[in-house]
């Protein structure tokens, strides 16, 4: 078949990852990069192996001229709604970066527009392309660990001040009155919560509580920041799914080094630990420990297969509704609390500041083990009184 024409919206930042992926898939003959929509043109070096795509800031015009079947939206969170709606209105299918929107209302409008246009919209939760997720579901359904008691998530990465200086919206909850909701829980570790919800099979709009007393269960949120930013660089949340599963997530960008994040499914007779960045599953039960490494399907490849009629979408927009309820809970939560300087290890090298919370790797692990919020752990930088 002829290559599928693609327009990339946002050629810098995370857009560079998409350029590399497009280069790989161009080499297989699957896609052709027809255009790049960005206010700043992408240089020739970054386009090696990608031909000569048309560039410009007008998405509608690019789509009209190129006839692109797929639009990749890799732009700031608060621009996702308008760009996705413009793309589907022009007849293009969409690969939308996570999180799909900054607010649940924006998500709802986007979903309605996608459905009205009759286009496909895949959300870029790459971890949900892992064959590990259906494998874990099968283990649970087969009773490998007994009744599920809860699902815990732990993530501890390292970022420095340059990460929050990379763009005007980084580390912001809102910009000029517009919600952005960029933070550790909703952006770099967005995969963590989405993966836990997918494992539980709780991804639809009514699969978790929204904090409004809907009879399912409130979403508890605790937000903190060590860096002088608006949003959370350290945070946790806990919710109950419609299946009755307690899901907790504890993450931080203030670890001394990168630690691979993981999801642990606690059962009455064992546990399943999924290191989603590695597609690795560890099953622990009375019979011993088994490790399984799984494959992963690229989401752009899956979208191409879907529009050609040979595959179902792996991450259709509607399946991120429960995740977006959690994003909404973070959006309306109290402003993040500052973590005292005395609780941090702070260093400055060449004008770049590093802020480390000693022991944070063990603290997020304790949260995942106990399904506990930070305020329920013995931490030097948080008390229930502060959060009241």
C-alpha cells in the first residue's frame, strides 16, 4: 500500500521523539511526513531521512494541501483541544499526545468533536501498547494472585531546573488564566495512572469517582513542590474504581537518579509487578517468582493499521475518560504545598539547580506497598495539619 501521509503538529520538544519514530516508519514505507505545523521551522538536520515536508503555522492549510490522513498533535497540553478538533474537522485522524486535555470539559468537547467527525483519535499512552497489560489481566482473571486488594504505583525520577525552564507552560497550573495542569502526576507520570486503570479495566467515564459524591468514591489528591514552580513536582493521589479497586499513585521528580516506575497489583495470595517502561512483569506467589518480558505495539503503527481496517485502536480517546477524571481532580485540588528547604538536598552547578528529597525512592515505594497517601506516611516534609 502507499505510505500514509502524516502532518506533525509541534516539531520541537517531544516532537523530536515523533520525528525519530516517523523516520523509522518512513524507512519501512508505512508513512510519509507530508508537513510540520509549528511557529518555528524545524531545521534540515532534524529532517534527515524524512524528505522535504511542507512547514508552516497554519494547520488547516497544511492539511488541505497535503491531504494528510493522520495528524500527530505534540503541543502544549492546553492547545490539544483546538488542534485535535481542527484536524478531525479537516478529515484527518489524530494521534494525540498525553494528557489528552487540561480539563475534563475540554476532554468532553474533544471527544464529542471526534465522534461527530467520524475520525479515529489515539492517545499517546505508549505503555498501553504493551502486550503485558492483557497478560496481567489474564493472570488476575485466572486467579494467579487471588482476589485483588488494590493497585499501587510508584515513580521517582530526576529533573533539574532546566526541565521547568524549557517552555513557558512547564511547571504551570495555568497560563494567562487558561488551565494547563502540567505536573508530575498529570504529565511525566501520566502513564503510571493510565496503566493502573487499564490493568483494572477501569477506563471509561464512569469507572472512577470524580470527587463530587457520585457514589463511586472520591479522588484524594496531595500536591507538593520542591522547585519554585506552580505545579507539583511531587504528588500522590488515591481513588476507588467502579470495580471496588483502590488505586494509589505516588511520584516525584526529585529523586537523586532515574528509577524505573512500576505498577504493583496486590492480591490475597501474591502480587504482580509491572515495570511499564521495560514491559516487564514479575509474578510472585507461593509457587515462586516468574518474570515475563513482553512486546509493545507502536501507537502510530496501530493507528495506521486501524484506518486501513486491520486492527482495533489500542488507546481510543474514550478509554482515557477515567484518567481525565483524575486530571480534573488534580486541576481543582488545593495549590501544591512547598517542601521546606531543610528537607531537601540542594545543589547548583553552572546555574542549574538540583533539588533532591532524601529517601524519596523508598517513600513512593512505601506508598505503593501500603496504598497510602504521603500524609499517611512518616515523612519529614508533610503533615495532615498542613493539608487540612
